[in-house]
């Protein structure tokens, strides 16, 4: 398996690079592209869901973006150490019914030596907003 640069241990520059790569992938809304940053046996907690492995990640994301339209995400570095990065983020989306939301949250990431994310723990809160209140 190829390496997924940048590799741990992270410094500020490489942590920021890893975050930008993740943000760009998620904003593509391509479940396959996003999933390739994760180890084949990755473990996720996303809100109240537990997701294991790339196939489940791909299915989860495909379903997510069928419901969350006009998705736009921004991630920011919170902390990093060794093979771990913590980010805070916000994203906006609208439902099929036309209601806009802004979601806020934190993620804790852990990477293997080849740079693949092996653990992703996300805590997320949604806030209904008016379209005129969008920031992203």
C-alpha cells in the first residue's frame, strides 16, 4: 500500500497540510476520494453512529450527501501531537425541503505510520439557519 503524505509525527506545517487535504476531499463530495485517506480497517464514531472500514465509510458518505445538499466545509487546526490531530470545523448544507443548516463540531484523528487515518471521532451539532445567514 502506498503512503498517504504527510506522514506522522506531525508538526504544525504537516498537520495543516493534512487538514487542508481532508477539507478539499470532503468538499468534493466524492465518497471514494474521501475514503482513500482512511485505513482499510478505519474506525469512526460520527455523532451516534459507529462506522468500520472503508466500505462502510463510502456507504455512509454517499447517503450523507444525498441528504445534505450544497455541502461546504471548513476545518481548522486545534491541536496535534505525534500521530494525532484535533480539528474544529463547521459546514453548511440544505435539505431537500430547502432548510439550511450549519453544523459545528470537533474531530479527533489518529494515523498509522503510512499516513492513513485509523480512527476518527466526531462530535457534531446542527443549527437551523436562514439562507441569508450562510457564511460558507
